[in-house]
């Protein structure tokens, strides 16, 4: 069954939201908590899974989503009026929203497990497990990926600046596992050891990189949310409201001389 054909418009630059226009009886499905605003004739319904599967497949798909920390439920927004209605979804952190027409990328997109924002009803949202041993043990953020399948529009979000790379057959690109946002189905994904004692101990880039081999398209983000969160956490005072060591060369060690 074909996915619903929805129209959209993106607003903003670094804190974007997408406005989706629905014809009567059209539906868009989104992650819980993504909705920003909606017109009066849009009805909201919490559904089990993504609404595109039968009951048996729903249960299996929801169980896999639970393993990644995702919600068992999603939210469906339907235009129950007689005129066009709009519903908007916001990006959860600074970055970009990327619209992808699955019909133009072979019917499948593989992306980071927290990248999905919303999609036209009929798009299947599942989990793409990497079965290779090296990917499983060392893939980090890239180990468990989402897969979006169907022929409709889907929207994913990523942090910082986004760049799309087109890889030719056999062409290879190596990226930090957290910087990978999405890739088309024909991209060969693997994990490579950085190599070298100095690189491993002092490089600061991690021991492993994601290796992507064409043909296909790859989307890369400049600021993974995990990197942003770790920098904020490292800069925060250890005790809420206590900023005495902030900016000090000694840091928290300076407190030893105050007692």
C-alpha cells in the first residue's frame, strides 16, 4: 500500500521545525513528544508501533524498539476535517531536519537510532541490527540503527551542519561512528580499527571508525548530540549552584586549599 502523500515546509535555520500539510483523512506518524503545534481539525492518537504492520509484526517491532530505549508507542496525527490542515514537528536540539523521499532512494533508509522525527503514514519504522561481529562489539552509536522502509516522505534530524556525500561503487568514506546520520540501503557499513599506538592512546578520536563503501548516499552531521552532551557535562560544576572552581586552572582541586 502506498504511503500518504503529504506536503511540507521547513522553517528556521539552526533550530528547525517542519510544517506538514495534510489533505482530509491523511495521516502523519511521529515520535512521542515531537509535535509543536497543529490546526483545530487535526486529531491525535497514540498507536502501538508505527501503524503500518499487522498485530504480530507490531509486537515484534515494538520489542526491538524497546531494546534501543525508544518508546513502544508512536503518535498519529490525522486530518479529520474537510479542508487542508497543518501540523508541525520540532527538532529536539540544534541542527537540521532532512526530508527524504523513500521512493527516490530505493525504498529504504538506514539511520542513527534517534534520528527519526516523523513520516507519512505507510512508512515502516524498524530497527536494523548489524550482524557482523566487529560492528556489534565496537560500533558504539552505529551498532543499532533504525530503518525506514516504504515509498513515502520521512523526516530525520541531526546536529550541527549536515553534508550529503554521494559514493561511487567501491568508493570508501571513513567517519566517526557518532557523525553518521543516515545512508541508503546499498552502502556497505563496517567498523575499522584506527591503528597505531599513538593514535590509539593519544589521538582522542576513539579506537574505531565507521567505514562506508559505495554505491549510495551518506548523510554526515558535524555535531552529534552525544558529543554536545559530553562537553556540557564536562563543563558543568560538580555541585549544583557551586561555581567556585569555574575557570580555575586547578579546577576542583582548588577546593582542597579552602578547607
